[in-house]
C-alpha cells in the first residue's frame, strides 16, 4: 500500500510540473535572452592591439561590435564560441559585415600578445581584432561587462588555464550595450543580436 501511495505521489508531482509549464509558458513566443542592464554596465574602455597600439571601444563608433572575453590557449570553450560568432558574422550580407567588428579581449596577456593574438582573432573572421592589456586593465573592463576570469594551475602542458565567463556581448553603433548571448547560443541567435545593433 505504501509503495502505491509513493508512486502515485511521484506521478502527481510530475504531472503538476507538466501542467504548470504549459500554463506558465507560451510556446508561440520564442524565448529571448534578457539584456543585462544597469547604470554602470558596459561603456567605453581602452586596451592594446598588436605592438601595444591603444584601441578603444569608441574607435568603432558607427559599427556594431561583437565582444568576447577569452584566450588563445583555451582548449575548447573559446574556439567553439569564436567559431560560432564568426559564422554569425559570415551569415550577414556583405554590406552588414562591413559594419561589424569582432573584439576578442584576451584575459591571458602573459601569452597572448602581438602577432599571436592578431592571428588567433582573425582566424575566426577577418573583422576580428585582438586586444589585451595588463591584468588590472582587463579586470576593470571585465567588471564593466559583468564578466569574470581567474588563472587556474594545471598539470597539462599549458602550465595554467584561465577560468572565464563565456558570454557574447553585442554593442550598438553608439557604443552602448544592446544584448548578450550566453554560451551555446547558435550563430542564428548571435546574428539576430547583431542585426538589432546595426
């Protein structure tokens, strides 16, 4: 008798969840990422391109900017995310692509600098620019965009990894934050965000 009551309660619980989901969600409306908002969120910043040339977000006013924090030695998350962002940009028309810049902010300035950073960024799309700075400078920019990174010791040949937020930030022509796309977003979802920013 106890077993019957136990299984009946589980079935009722699962059934309740299914009914609640149907009533609380509207399948006709696709779920959209919720933009991050706040008075201090986002904004201009300056880091360095190849050869230590200063590069500011404001340098790209008039273009939509797709920004990602990562590092060139990342074994999986970064190359996957950057490949998706690159595919999203390639899916745009030629005219739209002319007005889009990809900003790859390296959180590993110790290993990512100069030609290495430039080649890595542009491997995913010719419109990508690789920038970095001192750990303190990068930390400040990461905080502006609600991101996180930290060096983690590793027993692999890399000696260390960098744990970091994997979010794609989309910034409008006016330099203001438009939307973010979480890790595992599709190229189509990122392209939709870019078009919102154009």
